[in-house]
C-alpha cells in the first residue's frame, strides 16, 4: 500500500515538473539563528532542486522581502524577489518565527499568500496550534528531514499548478490514516502525508505521529 | 591497507558509534545529503558544529561562574547546544543537554555545574569519534574508494 502510494506520488511529481515551463525552481527563504541548522536546511533545499536564500534572523528575512518598513518599499523595482515558501525556526532571539509569521500574514495580499512553515525542536502542542491558527502552512519538528522537504515541495508545487486541483487532492486524501480530531488543527498538508514516517526514519517521529501519541 | 579493508573498518566504526549511542539516525541523514557535487558536506557541517560548540561551551562556562546566576541565559545556551547536537546526530550530547535543561528549570546551580561538565565530556568524546571517522573517510576517498551507504533500523 505504501509502495503504491510512493509510486503514485513520484509519477505525479514528474508530471508536475514536466508541465512547468522553465520557471520550475521554487525559491525558498529559510530563517534560522543556528549556524549548523542554516547549513543543513540550505543543503536539504538545494538537493531538492530549490533556489535557497538563508538568513539568520526574522529582521533580515523582512529586509529581504522588502517588508522592513524602511520606507524603501517594495514597489520600487520589486520585480524581484519572488519567494514561494518561507521556512522559519520558531525560537530565535529578537523576533521569533511566530512573530515573523504574524507579520507576514498581516501584510498585503502578495506577501500574505506566501506559505510559511515553522520549524521547531520542541514538540509543544499549544505552540503548534498557535502557529497553525496564525496561518502557518505546516509545523516541522527539528531536525528537519529530506522527506519533510520533499513533501513540502510537492505541496507547494501542486499549489502553483492549480488551486482547484489542490483542493481535490486534499479531499481525496482526507481518508488517509489521519484521525478525524487531527484534521481540524492540522493544515491540509498533513492529509497529504507520507505513510507513517517510521518507514523512512525510524528514529525521528514526525509531528503527526508525536501529536497522535499526545492524544 | 586496501580500499575494501578501509571501508570495512569504517563500517565497523560507524556501527560501534551507533551501538554506543554517540550518533543517531540524523547523522545518516547528513551523509545522504553528501554527493559528488558536495563531497565535503559532512565535513563542513561537522566543522561548523565544532566551531559553534566551542563558542557555546565558553558562554556556558562564563554563565555558570557568575556570582548571580542567570538561569534563563544558561537555559538559552543549552537549548542552542541541544539543537545543534540534534541536527548533527550527536545523541549523547543532546541527551546531556536535555538533562541540563531540567536542572536549569529547577534553578539548581550545583547540578547545573555538574551538567556542564557532563556536556563538555560528551562533546569531547563525540568530537574525537567524529574526527576519527572523518579521517577514515578521507583515507578511503584518497585511495579512490567511496564511502558506503549505511542504514540504521
């Protein structure tokens, strides 16, 4: 069952990638105050064929996006920097990932639309809920794995293809092994989840399985 | 020593590091991220980890030596260390950090001091192990061999 699912997924990815003309690369902005984690996330994203910009703070992230309210705003030559996804660490000195998330979601429609994913080494239910409620696309438990990034990328690319298509995928998948109570708090992405992550990384439970155990 | 022998030695060493709990699956994840285009990736991350760890340990030593101890600050440093060690797969260091944080919460300075020693020890241990492992890898590659892919179940 798992094998069939995997085959379906990889065929779909190929299909989606073929249907893209040229602008195939996802541009991801990663935000993390940890030297080691920045190195790892950059590699994870590059190996997944994403264009990556890594910054060390939420402030720098806002600067990069042109949202730092310097007055030097975005309209000037903002052909710019199109970012398809923001991945941010939760606990950072100064502005936290959560605060960054809120800031982005408060912005004008262009920025508000950018999916934001929170990464955290701490599996705190209230934290997860709070982030999802604030509009985070997903919450990843650190250390982030290649399978997490792959799944994210697929999700984002589906979104780039067609919104309607994405919704029907959501509906089709919602009968997967996620329990009903989880579907209210988890982002749609969780319904597109891989079979229990134990098949891929026996030592590191996914957010999903650890949330399950908490219930 | 010929390549095959070196590779077997490497595998034996890796296995022991896992069995003894020095490393966990995350380290294997890092190895998977290394390829012909990025043959030095693991060495680079590990080097960053060493650099970062020395800095954190220095800050920690300073913090626990203060007259009036700031437990929040100590906890913040340990949290950082826990994160980076987890990202590398340095399991014993990570676990020592978890224990350390518990004592920070209890505001038990003596226990904190002893935890710092523990964490230092575990760090030095894993540093030595990793340096040995990476040296072995260097030798394999220099002899024209490739580093085996390992799975840990």
